[in-house]
C-alpha cells in the first residue's frame, strides 16, 4: 500500500462506527481491494474476542468494561499507530515463508536479535489456521543462533522439557486470556537475568 492508501486507512479507522451492520459490510467488501482487506483485518482484530482472526472466532459481546463492540475500538490510538508505522516503514521488512528456515539462514548473525513467538502448543490449534509445527526443531534451531533471542510460549510440560534439554533459562510471566483469567506464560532465552 502506498502513502495515500495508508493515510486512507488511518482516516477510515477514525470515521468507522462499529455496529453489527458496519462490521458485516467491512468484512464483505474485503475482497474488493488491498486497502479494503487491510481495513477489514483491523476491524476483525478489534471486534473479535481476543483479536482472533481464525475461522469461527466470535465477536465480542460485553467487551471490556461492558462497552461491547466499541470496547477495543479506540480510533485515535489506532490512527496514531498506523501513522507512526508509516513514518518508520523504511525500517521494516517482511519475509513470507518458513520461520524456522529464516532463523537458520540468519543463525550466524551476531548483529541481530530474534523474537520468536510460535503458535502455542495447546491454544494454537484454536487460535490459528496454521498452527502445526515441530517445536523440537524450532528449539534446535534457536540453540544455534549466535545473536540473542527471546521466545514466548504457553506453560506446557513439553516446552519446559525442550528448554531444559538445551540449557535455556525459563521465566514465568502472568498474562490474561480472552476470558480475563490469569494464566502463566513462559519467557525463554539463554539468559534472563536482565528481567531482574
């Protein structure tokens, strides 16, 4: 998308009023152009429970503080975020492909830091269309990285075992799921002393 389309997206977010009808219309028009697909993706992310885009994801009912469909629709903040990204876009690049292969091809780089956030072992099947992966192969690949890395994972015995086998540090951190229940997630790295 060019600069005009990016500004159009920011303006569209500001003008949009989330109602069941306007949401259905935005999603129905998503196939008409790249800019309408981008807008529909943002709408779905903001009005679906937990921002989940997978087929079958439900729309928020009560939402945060009982505000329903508008509970996660804060147009001023969303507009500012879009325009901030536009201002920094020359510093971003995206690679479409196999994430493990991308890590392998950059494993020797000491000038790169890696943030690895794979589909979680339990919730991944529910949250993502493409969630199946070889977690052991990912851990083997990350163990060969020369640069620093930080992985996030669900707190599952399999993941704790994979981390321990490779001598990685593990730290539990609290998070809230879409039902506002507190759960623990894992941060995994070679060294987590910087967390304090």
